[in-house]
């Protein structure tokens, strides 16, 4: 029988990556993210998983804070939808960890890299098929690095194409992508045979523990329900905003008395809903405006995806 526990539910996610009892899982995940450069030998969890049964805590963020032996700091989180301001929040977390390392009068050379890692079960950048994106402070051409002190890594799960066969997976990052997508529907034995690393056998045991322990299962179900409710509310808000935005855009355009005006009106409203800064549209062709309108509508709908 399949384990039935989804590792993308934040309760299970932190059980996997935020438990001092299973540092090897966190270590394997981080080395997969970096591709072995740098290679991390040991990691400690700074905010260990703590059982909570308070239902009022259902919507708190269960991220993972960790530090390796070289002093690098990591903030790891799971997102099952695309909330507004995610890019800014990831940047804020990374910067907060960075500046929080030293106090007034301390030497800046004491600062160690701060890394924000987000596993996202939605699409944030639809202009590329890249599943893993690595953001750092570099020149526009990428040839000169200012510092490795601030890093943000993003995994967009829906972009990963699952293998069509049952080939044993050896690549660490592909293994994690497949595990996040498929583990819920697999048995522990299937997980052990699908992934070459024994880390995933240990990960399957963690998921089984959640499934078989009444209190753990109850807390998992509460988090699952909370996430589903939040996604439903977001989807409703997006659909309503899209409909109302298009209606307002039509009204603005009709007031201008031209097809071009209707499209510009829609773009203005959609930009407001997305929190984008106003831009000059008068010099863009009608075809370009229609393409921009389509892209904005798609971005707005992505906020309610999955």
C-alpha cells in the first residue's frame, strides 16, 4: 500500500528536512542543491521540528533553518502555491540571515553566505523551462561575482518531467524532484528500489512514521486541510480579480472608443492586481499589447495554481 503522505505538505517537509534525528536527509538535500560545489560534510538544524497540536498554528510557516560546519546559513521552505511577493520574501529572508550574523562594530569579514532555498509546487518563471534556478549577486553578463554572500535557489516542481520508465535514479537533484512529486503514491519498497541513495529509504521511513502515528497523522491532516483551504481561497480570489479586472478594462477601453484602448485598459487593471509599477504603453503595437495582456493574465492565474 502506498505511504499516502505527501512530502510537499509543509508538516511532512519539515519532518524530513528539519529533524535533528535525520541530519543525513538534510545534508543530502543541500548537496543536491549545490551539486557538490561546495561539498557540505555536516549540517545542524537551528530550529528543530517541535510537535504542536494547537489548531491556531495551522497556517504558520514551517521553514527549516540550518548551518553547516563552514558557517553557511540556510533557510529552506516549501510553497504549494505562488503567493504575491514571494521573490521579495525569499530575498528578505536571505538578507536577514546575512546581516543578523554580526553586531555593531563587528568585522564584515565574519559574514558567511546566507542561502534561501524554496521548493515551489507552482510555476514562477514561465519564460524558461529551467527547473532549478540559482540567483546570486553578479554582473549582468554573469562573468564577475560581487559576493557569494546572498544566494537564492528555486525549484519549480511542475516543470520536472517524470521519467516514463522505472529506471533507478542516480542524479541527486532529479531524485529529490521525483521524490517530491511521486513519494505519496509509492510504497516504501518502491522508494527504496527507485532511488539509488539510501537517503530516500530513510526519508520513506519518516513518511511512514507520520502515517502510522495517530498524533503525527492528525497534525499532517490539519496542515493539509489548511493548505488546501488556502489554495481554494487564492484560486477564488484570482478568478474574481481576473473577471472584475477584465470588466473594468473593457469599460476603460470603451470610454476611449477604440480596440487599442480596451487592451490598454485591461493591461492597466491586470498590472494593478499584480502589484506591478505603471509602464508606458502608447508606443507598443496592438499585437504587442495583446501579447502583454495574455502574459499578465497567465501570471495572475498562476497565483492560484495547484
